[in-house]
C-alpha cells in the first residue's frame, strides 16, 4: 500500500467475503493522526469491523483511539469519508457477529482464544 501510495491494498467486500479499508484515527494520547488497514463488510450505509489484535487479548490501538475520539476518516478505495465509530451491542451485535460468521466459518474458534468477547465496531457515516 505504501509503495503504491495508496493505489493498491484496499478492496471492497465480495458477497461472501470481507474487504479492506483504511481508517485514520486520532491518537488518544498524542493527538496525532494514526492510520491502519482493517477488514470490513457493509451493513447498509455502515461499515462493520472487529476490534481484534491478531486474536490476542489486548484491544488494538485503533479501537482504543476510537473510544477516546470516535470521529475518524475511512477510505474504502473511493476517497476519504468522515465516519463515527461505536461498539455494537445487544441484538445488533449478535446480528453483525452472525454475518461475520457467514464470511469466516472459523470465527468462533478464533474468538475463543480471547478471554473476553471481541468488540464489533460499527462505522456510521457523518451527515
């Protein structure tokens, strides 16, 4: 992605797969822009990701940053979009998790490596 100056490395999700998006957050301590590429799928106008750190227990830095500063910039390959991130809860989380399970059949076994539930993060567009 860096070698191509962002032209390569992002892709839209397929019907039975996930895509890759670039998320730029504000560092919770530094206040600096921090960019990461993470997987996602679409749920209407929202984009859905999982706050995972290689299935290790600690939450990823990008999610910690979003908890402190929920507004972010997301690029799915068609330019930057302002979005607000939040954790899905209750029935919404169950529905979104079940959709991830359709995409990745080994999801529950991987998630079992963590000592706590994986946060499902919803990125909503800013009006």
